[in-house]
C-alpha cells in the first residue's frame, strides 16, 4: 500500500484498482490472488473508516487461507487477522480487535519458527 500512496494515489483510485483486480482474479478463478487483493482492499477501507465493508472482504479471504498449510498461506492469514483486528478496533470492538491481533501475532511467530 505504501508503494501506491508514495505516488499520491487517492484512496478512491486504490479502491477502484483493487476492485478491478479482485474481479479479474475471480474471473480467472485465481482464488489466492483474489483473497490477497481483498486484504489490500480491506486495509484501504479501514483507513477510510469503512470497517463493516472491510470485515466483509476479510471474511471471504479468511476462508481461503484457513485451509492452506504452507507458510505463505499462514502469513496471508496472519495479515488477514491483523486487518480484521484493526477493522474491529475501528468499529469500537476493542476486545474482538485484540483477539484478532493476537491470532495474527501467534501465526506470524509460528511461521518464523518453522523457518528456523
């Protein structure tokens, strides 16, 4: 996301871009790619204060990555959980947000341990 913001893309432009990427990935039946773009889109939506929309996108992504066992899937799931945590915090659900952030941290630690 930082890459796009560095070039002064607006949030509206980014939402449009990621919506198109998600739709293209859906048409191409690229489930993992679609889910990764949904996480990026959800990050933007949280920044815009649209936590409910972000949570909807993330629930779909979470389902995709929960069934994976590779480190890449687990790291994507950790990213999904972190963004879910931020979305819930944005809505004022601090406890639920903290639960997701802790899940993200544990998954990230688990993948780091498997690299050693």
